[in-house]
C-alpha cells in the first residue's frame, strides 16, 4: 500500500511539473526548456504566480505525500526482507541488553543469546539462515546481517544501531 501511495505522490509531482513546463512553453520555448532546471522553474513560477500557483500546489502535494510515506517507514519501501530484518534486530537488541546486564559482556552474535536462552530459534537467524552479528561501540549496539550473499562487506549487508 505504501508503494502505491508513493507512486501517487510521484505522479502528482511530475504532473505538476509538466503543467508548469506547459505554461512556460506558452510564454516561450526558452522558458519551457529552462523550467527543467528547478531554480529557474521557481523563478518562472514566482514571476507568473497567477498562472502557476495550481501547478505548484500540485507539485507540493505530491512532494508532501512522498515525504510522509518515506519518513513513516522507509524499510517497507525497500523490501519485505529488510523490514523483517529490522523487526528481528529490535528483538535481538533487547536480548543483547539483557545479556550484557546479566553477563557483563556483549555477545558476539545471536547464537550467544540463543545458548543463554535469551532468544528463540526463529529470532536468532536472519532470513537467509545466518546468525546476526553483534557489536558495541560508544553506547550503541550494532546488529548486522550479511544479507542474501552471506558475505561480510557485500552490497546487501544491513546493519541497525540501537542505544544501550
């Protein structure tokens, strides 16, 4: 659903910009071409406010929709697996806090939490079957997954940080 709403926002913003370029074209081809540059488009819209205010309103509405969707849950837009990893890392972070409190050390990975009975089997592994890597630096817990390629340093690695 979020992706659909994001597409609606993008469509509104593009339609508003196309409308502004059409208005600029009625003035001159030079203005129309120049309106592909955002700063010049804004100058044109200010100079021709009465003609352009509705196209600007349409663009602003589209941008507002896009911002609200992206800021509400950006991980939902990336993909289901990343959203699942985010949810699981919250559980792993809570177990890590408990582990540190009881054992006075930071676990190396989620298998340490599993063996200490602070995490269940399902939460101990990422969607690709590997345990989560855990590290700590200056009061921040970092929970990492090596992703689908299962290699450290790959493009699909994901890491989330949580404060102690």
